[in-house]
RNA sequence: CGGGGCGUGGCUCAGCCUGGUAGAGCGCUCGGUUCGGGACCGAGAGGUCGGAGGUUCGAAUCCUCUCGCCCCGACCA
């Protein structure tokens, strides 16, 4: 391909509204162009990478017998109403109506009515396709003999994000591979889950990026387990903890924290109310340092302090769920107190899951201060007399992190500004409290799975997820089969997603330098960037054209920068920015010595060879690069 | 959705405070000289200053409304 004919405009300067590396580089390299917030055109170079990744996905899923189909992107409201998600999904679902509904609205207006347009919306843009696929399967599959079945599509999705950002990584429109499997029972769904898990490991392994499959929170859907696949990159939105001694890797919102040994701290004291006074000090560390008495002349160790968070369970959703720690249900419970060691952070997802709540919010600071009667920093699990907290204590669940089980002589906020109690023994002093793992695990914590390794922290970009759905959709939509006894059962489902365009962006987030992109070979738009440094020179032009033909004949993808009137330096800059793995330079200077030069984008190493040997040298470089990829991937 | 910011040629931005008939660099076109890490000279093309209304003799500039975009937060099967 001649670069002089390629649709591309590279930019020397970074566009102002590009805020992440992949977005900046893709715009500067002329790969994407924004049409609206979070909506991009994929220009030729980007689309080549996207298609290459799609092909990898197709090949690997094909190995597992998955069938590809394509569903509509405009979906009828009826299906979403059937599953219940039409109302549940929220404003990310872009809803609209067709001409028939519009005519109806117009007609009512003509009659003097003021119809609510939203109630006439009868279509949406598909953000995901559980409803459609379930509809297809229930209409076409009746017998256990047809199961299992695994169907996928690679398709444009639309989610009307509140705040689209990060270019292709969090756009509103994006390309996604979404797959759905249908099974006669749980065991078979589990088997398929692990088959897809392994397929994903192959897919991201072939991509040539560092990645990790991580255990994740299964969220409100309540599936039994789920893994996310993350491309590791410093700019990743998710924190991942990975044990250096075993396979356990998880999203930090899920990571199990180890039970810590309770330090010895002398005799057990009674609860001494308002024992420490640290006026005007707010931070945990400063407070602890100010907690001085005869027992603690240096101040209190941070691990001997406790902190207290007040959460609120949304009553609208909680309704009749049995409430641990208190009598009654969440329709009675508004507040939940969480007690942690002073040097630990609360993990809201763990709290939420423990409570079985769908939504959990921090109580707003003003409200919390009014409730407990103390300023932030001095709240605690023991209500002060006459406060609202004291009045409703019986209906406030007190959850205590397991690290404090058996702990004694702790401090806690006195619910009186500037004061802390001393001598807290949660088991003794907090009636009906529940001990559980509620904190964020941290880098360096001992892994509770193997008991030996320690957690290492990474940042990751979520690019794929495998999820066991169960019968949520098959039950609500009547997707059933007949077993060999003629009995009807709902199918057990799994779903499996890969963000295609996000993955390509994530690959760049992980692989770039100050000069531009460094493409992993398997998804590079072109593999070789052939630069004619003096295209006006007949010999250079002849050699470059010949090498281009030879490389293409040997199966390489070559972009030939044949542009005239451009200085070598400018071509080098463009080549670095576009970042194809290999750059082959043909110029008068080299040809004077009878050589062309091959440069590795990542290592910057240059090899000089005779033009006739260029193809063999490129092949050798490819083999070396692919070899390195084998060892670089995830685990 | 709350808070903040920005809309001036394809890109980056100046001009706005203090109204007077629109600029620079990059990119693009043509000619010439160059040519191994974003060369130089000369000549050009290209802008309803996001939109609407208002104030004014006169608005990119002041006022009102509106649309779009960006950032922080909340949200994220």
C-alpha cells in the first residue's frame, strides 16, 4: 500500500480534548476521528487493527464450536419490557420512537392532549443483547438434543454514558463481541464457562499484550462467579491485586483480605469513655499521635485505633430483604455502621454483598454529623446519649471488620466532637455486631488462598468478562427446553463479552513511548513501514518498489511511505507515531553502501542488509518478535 | 445529574478585560532550492468568530437565552 494514497492526516500537536494516551495517539496518527462525544469513526489504519483483533476472536471461538450471527442494533421495547430491563436499565439505554409512534403523539396533541413522549418510545439502541438472543433461542430450540449452544456476534453497541471519556476506552458507541451460551443444567454451563475462560486466555495471549484474568464482583445480577480480563496498563481504571505465590488474581473491589493476627496489648481495659481528647484534629494519623496517656506516652498505634463509616441502604430497593445484625428487614433499616482498624479502608462492595443490598451509599456528611452528634473524625459505633443514633440503635446494623475480632483496648470515636473512647472490645461492647471481611485488601497483604504469597498491585483496563448468568433471562422470557423425560426446564445461560475497540485502545495504553504507538505485531495495522527516504531518486524508488513487492509476495503487510518532497526526518517522526513493528528504510545514503536498514520500533535496534536480503531479515525479525510475545502474555 | 472550563480556518492557539471591519504557528496548494530525526524562500487558498436575540453609529469583544465540547465528582449488566 502506498502511503501517498492512504487516507491519513497525522498531527504534530495533541488535540486539546484528548485526555488519555491511546486517544491522543490514535487521533495524532490519523486513526480515529470524533463525530460526537464518545462516538468515533474508525479510519483505515484503525479499522485494520480492529479487524485483525476480530479475526483472532473468531478463530479462537470457532475452535470451541461457537457460532457467529448478527443481531439488530435497533431493538424493540417489547423484548426489554419482557425481561424487565426496559425500566431497570436507566438512561444508558438510548430510547426513541419510530414514525408510527410519532404520528400517534402528533394525533394526541392535535386533540389537545399533552402526551408524555417517553411513554411512546418503542425502540432502543442495543447496549447488550441478552433479550434478543434469548428470544431467538426460545423460538428455535425446543429439545435437549439441540443443547448446548454457544452463539456470538461482533457488533456495534450503544450505551448512552453519562460522561463519555477516554476516547475508545469509554465511548458511547463501541464494537463488542458478545456471546451467549445455553445449557441443560448448571454443570454444563460451568463447563462452558471454563471453556470460554480458556478461549479468552488464548485470545488475549495471541493479541500480544500483558493481561490477567481476575476474579470480579458479580454485581446485582447475582451470578455465582465471574472473571474479568484486564489488559495491564498504568492508566487502567481498575485496581487489581495478584498473589505472587499462587494464581489468585482479583479486582480489588472483591479481593479477599487476610485475617490478621491480633497484636498483644497488655491487660484488657474497661471501656473508658471520652478518654482521649484531641481537639481540632481530624486525620486518623494525627489523632492517633495525639492520643497520649500513661499507657501510651508516644500516642496510640494506628492499628489500635478504629474508624467508623455510616452507610445507608436504599429502602426503595432493599424492601423485604432479611437484615443481618438487626431484627426485621431493610424496610426498617436505614443506617449501617462499619467499624474498621484505623489503618484500613472500607470496601463498599463487600459491605453491599454482605447485606445482600442492591444499593449502598455513604451517608452524607452533614446528615451523619446530625445523626451521631459529632463532627467527622469523632464518630463511632457507640451512640452518645440523647442522639438520634441512640434512639434507633437497635435498627442500625453494626458490621465490624474481621481484623478486629478478638481485638481489645481499641480507641473509637466517642460521638462527641474532639473525644475518643478507649478500651473498646468489639465483641464485648458492640451488641449484636457482625464480624466479616469488609476492608480493601492492600498490596503486600498475605494471600489468604495460599497463605504464602503476597499481593502485588496492578492497574488494569477491563476488556473482557465471562459471566454465568443462570436462568435470569430464560425464566423471565420463557426460554425452555424439553428433557429426555419430556419435562420442561429453563435453560441455564452464560454470557461472555469482549470490548473489541476498547481492547485495541488498551493495547496502545500499554504499548507506547514518547514518540508514538508501539503496536503488538498481531494487531498492527501494517507490519512493515517501508520508507523511501528519497523517492525522487530513481534508484531509491526502484529498490523500494521492488522490496515492497517482495515483502507482499512473502505475505507481509507493508505500508510504503513513497511521499515526495518530505524530509527524512519528517518521515521518521511519522513512522514512530504510527508505530508499526518494523521500519525498513531505503535511501541514497544506504544504497551508496549497498544496504537498506531495518529498525525495530520497540528496541530501536537497526540492522543493515543488502536489499535482496531484506525479506529474509524481516522474516527473522518477525520470528523473534513473535517469540517474545509468547512469553510476555498473561497467566 | 452537581461543580468548573472552553467554543475564532483542518490542528494548536492569540485577540475579548478596555467594542472600530479577524491574526500567528502547524497543515494544505503552486513554483524554486533542499533532503538520514518534523528544512528554507516566494506566491496562494481557506474563517457566517458555535447559534439566536439584544445593547450600540458599529459586536469575535458587552448582555440574555440556547446548543455543543472538555475536566472533576457521582454512575457503570
